[in-house]
C-alpha cells in the first residue's frame, strides 16, 4: 500500500476540505459550502456541501474529487449514492463531502440543520452566517 504523499501528510482536515471544494469547483460545482463541525459532532471535522445541475453532474463531481484525492494517495473510507446521483456522500473520515442534485439539496437543507457550524471560505476569511 502506498503512503500518502509527503506534502499531504501534514495537511489539516480544514485544508483537505478546501482541497475537495477546489477539485469540485474545477468541474463547475455550484454553491460550495464548507462547515466546521468540530465542536458540534464527533464523527467528522468538516462538511463540504455542493450542488450539481443534474444527476450526471453530481456523479461527475464525485468522480473528480475521488480522482484528485486518489492522485494524492488518499481514498474514501466510504462512498454512497453514486448510482442514483441525487445525493452522493464521500467519507474521508475528518471530512465528509455531500454532493446534491440541486432540488435534493433544497429539500434536505443540510446547512440549515447545521446552522450553528461556522462556515469556512476557500480564501480563509470567515464567512458571514446567513
């Protein structure tokens, strides 16, 4: 088994979350949000939430993120929903990525459920809460 590349070994879960968001943005992910849930739950540190325009786009975003991380020798411990493409969950232990079809995202409102979680911007400036 290959080890994680040296430059990623020292990366924090916050940086991994940003890496996932950037990989998806390169494939035209819509409305990406990073939530810091470290003080609110014990199973992960960050949620990365985004939307796709179609079920195929959702699947493509998931594949793009997995491909980018696999190139860095990181792989998901669990991936769910790839076949349906309405809500794909990629579990990287410290970071959980939710990729929704836009209508499904509105229905489940994950950001609303975790409204107490601080948002993290890709440029490290704190985001205003909505």
